[in-house]
């Protein structure tokens, strides 16, 4: 019973996307309510971060059901994606167009970290611009290699 939202994100990242090369995007249409997952939200976020997956959440707005914008925002923010609230089929098509355009017009920024330890720990990063006209979508960090 219920939607195993966190488990689904975890499984999509670890079982389907982990073997894909490069960056990946996961687009989820949901109310972001989890009912019955064995895993926690943080574990779903970690799975996305470890597999270099950007999560975009299309948050359904249905007056008859409650939704969890805080969960959707945390998941998308931590992975470099975005949350778009939907109220109609037209908004759904606009959201897909918007995400598609963003995926086609991305830039990749690289750097060499000062901490070169291969300890598998999470490293926080912050990407900013001095031009306020630009919108930055970047994950909050990455997991260092282990070994």
C-alpha cells in the first residue's frame, strides 16, 4: 500500500542509472508523499548523488490530496535539479519543455579539489555567479572516490 517514493528513487539510481556513463537526469511526476519505503529520503538523495543523477520533480497539485513540496525541493536541490509545481496538463507539457531545454543547454564546470583523499566521504561544493541574470542549478556536493 502507498507510494514507496524514496525506494523508487534509490532503485532507479542504483539499478537502472548506475551503469550509464556520464550525467543522468531523472524526471519524476509525483505528489512527493512517501508511504511505506524501507529507505529514508537521505538515502535516496545519496543514491542520486553517487550515480551523478540530477533529479527533477514535477510536483502534482491536486486539491484532493496533500503533497510534500519540502521533500520535492530537498531532493531536487541536493542533486542539482529543480521542482516545478503542476496544476494542469498544459503546465505538465511546459515543464517537460523547460527541463528538456535546460538539459540541452547545460555547461559543465570542473575543478581539482584541495582534498585529494580517496575516502568515499561527501564533499560540499558551491557554485555561484556574479551575474544575477543567470540561474545556477548545481548539486550541493559529491562523494569522493573510495580506495
